């Protein structure tokens, strides 16, 4: 029996993978340690979506390679040679290769490097897991996607869409709730195309999940705008259920249709406008989150200004901003790049704009009073979310996984500040 240290980076699907790897480790007769200094084997579940993230992965791989090491997740699948340059002896485990987890672990412990990057037919629904957060159940509903974005390395790592069966997902959600979770995340590379390969869709899944009679909340994960027109009416209907957080993460990436075309995003800025308009008309308080990439190779100053205009018009509550980075193996990496100083200038302009938009959005909540589920244990204390998935911090003592009536008394760019109402 070996002591194994597991750490994860990246999206919620990556953290879900790490939970399942940990569950398989325990089922295989090994034990987990939360300290790499005490381990017999280290496992790092990686992300490769941006240069800055990949650089962090390289640093951590280098830090952990003094012991037997498994590099799992997206990075070894997308950049195998890069990983091997840093740690030539590390075993490699792909994001869709979890069925070989124990085999790779036992081989690595025996001093034999193993490469398991090919997809297995093992569904990620129903695997044993060790949750990172006892209050939140992360349920992967699919692997891969149907997009061909020119800037994204994720497709290289996770491949084409493979949706998991609706009934299997519902059973997994029931398991999460029965084991104490108060919040369930439905996550995948792109939730918007869920079910296209198996004759169902996301609204049908959300409706089936919310029919579970227990008390819990559902967060619907990221979906690309490309697939929204075909499901948006039914999806908005499914959001009307009290169990569903009024929160939508739809990454538009640019306000320029030309740039979106060059990115091969499959949608236009009008698609995003229409979705935001529909949810804001239907629900008084609804949190819209989006992503923006500045400095894509074909983004002129005129195209950049269109992004600023789109944000000003739609006023998303949350904007995740990234400076374009040319990821190896992608089409955009072969294009002529914009000068780094210019990308930095544009990023600064957008950052100031989204900070202003976020502050305005959060200040509107001052004076609100209602139910808050405290679902996240951070270095600053336990934080919660209200029905619109707004992050809320209080100075009062609260318990993870419990709900309280909270009054919002202040706001910052990143969160609301509240107090437990008497």
C-alpha cells in the first residue's frame, strides 16, 4: 500500500477527474496524503488552456518529480514531448484514460514508466470519488466537444463529444445528494452540445435532475453560444425551477464577428446578445458570466473596439479575461501574432471596463435579503452563494453546506458582503 499525493488545476472537469482518481486510489488499496513530502507517489492533474497555466504546470511537475510521478489531465495529451522534457521518467495519464489509473499507478510504483493517453471506454459517471468539497458534487455529463476553435488546445486533449447517458447522470446526482452534497455542478467541456450524439439535450437533463425530490441546488456549467439557439427556449424554461441557480456561463470571446469567424467559434456577437436579452427579460436577477480573449492574431483596433461595445451593451456580471496565448498544436499558433505590448494595452483597457461593470452589478444587490448556501471553504473563511450564484462573504460564523438568511450590506468587484439576518 502506497501513500499518494494528488493535486489538480484547471476547470471543474479537471477537479472532478482528480476526485475520481483519488477514489480509484482508495479502491485500489492505497492511501491518500495531503502532503507531497510524505508521499510515495505524486499525481498532478494538469490544465493546458493558457500559457500562464501551462508554465505553472511545468513548474509543479519539476517540483514533484523527485519522487515517482504521474502527470495526468490535458497537458500530457496535448504536449507530451514538453512534459517529457521536464520529467522523462514520469508516467502519463490522459483525461479520458481514467480506466487505466490503477495500472499506471502500480507500474510507476514498480519503477516502470507507463504512457496511457488513449481514450478508454470507461464512463466517468458512477466512478468512486473523494470530494475536494463535501458540500459540492461535481458531475461530468460528457467528455470532449463538437467545436474546432483555432485557439483551443482542449479539443486536442479531450477529442470529440461523448455524452453520458441521462439516466446514469441522474443516478450519480442522487448519489452526490445522498452523500451530503447540497450543491451539484453539471460540468463538461461544453454543456451546450450535451446529448447531440445520443438523442437528448441539456434542458432534458436539467429537468430530469431537478425532479429529484431532495433539497439541493444545481449549477449549470459552461456552454458555448454556438449551440444555444437550438436549446435556449427550453433551457430558459428549465431555469425557472427553484433548484437551478440563475447563472449562465456563455463565453463570447470577442465582440467582432470577423474575429469570431477566424476563431471558428460558430456563433456571432448577435447570438450572445440574444441569449443575454432573453434571460434578462425572463428573470429580474440573473447572473451572466462570459469570457473574453484580447489580442487574437486577427484582432485589429477596430475589432477590439467592437468587443468593448458588446460588453457595454450587454453588461455581463462576470467577465473572465485572457490575453491571447499561442498554444502549441493550434491553428492560431501559426498566425502572425500581435505585439505583446499592444495585447497588454488592450487587456488593461478591458480589465478596467469589466471591473466597472462588475462593481455596478454587485452594488445593485446591497440591501437584498435572502437565502444563501455556504458552499466554499477558502483561506478567508466559508463563502456562500445566493439563488443567482453571487459570491457572498460574511464575518459571522457559519457552517459549510448550511443555508442562512443573509442581508447584503456592501459589495466589492469580486463579491458581496453580508451579515446573517436576525
